[in-house]
C-alpha cells in the first residue's frame, strides 16, 4: 500500500435506531466486515489507517474518516440522499420479498428475487461511486457495500 492510500480499519455507524429487521441487521454487519477486509476507499486528505464514521442525517448521509483514537476527522463530506430515495425503497421492498421467499418458496423464485436484488444493489453502488467521486475514489464493490449501509440505516 502506498503512503497516500486510506486503509479502513473500522467502520462506525452513528445511528440511534437499529436496522428494521434482523435480516437487514445481518446485512449491515456483513457489509461492515467486508469493508474492513477489502475495499478501495481513498479519501483526499486522509492516508494510512482510518476509522470511517457514517451518519444518516435528515436529507444527507455524512462520511468522516479519522485516524484510530483521534476525535478530529482527517476528512469529512456529505452526500444528499434524494437521488437514492427510490433505490432505497426498491431495495427494501425486494429484500423483504427475498427474505420471505427463502422461508418457503421454490428455488427458482428465490433466485429470481436474488437477481433483482443484486441488480438494484449494483445500480445503487455505481451511483454511489459517481456521487462520491469528488471526495473519495471507490471501486464498485465498495460502492455496493456502502449502499448496503446507507439502505440499512434508512
């Protein structure tokens, strides 16, 4: 890793409310784990080991990174959520259908729902990469994981 790269060592979600369902809670935990294990999230003004703090505001999602143990962020930025409202709604709806399906529908129906879920997830991840481009360089997988966190805190 070069000296100008950001390496996320922890992700903190600042939220008063837990995810709406146990399944979304699990999805959030998996996304956090995967972000720490493998990501491309290079933030201008931040290098080395960083803790990513995420917080959903009324109309925006706030990102900040700080060195472990530091209270002042090395960098922070926010992203308006309006462009993601329909993607978040669609994602919640298809996830609910998918989670219900795995409890008793035929495999082909589960697979169709999962394919739809992945398509929404991929589109939202790409949109997130574009929206955050002025602040951070992300790859598609990191965009999808971050969307999971945005969607599970909404």
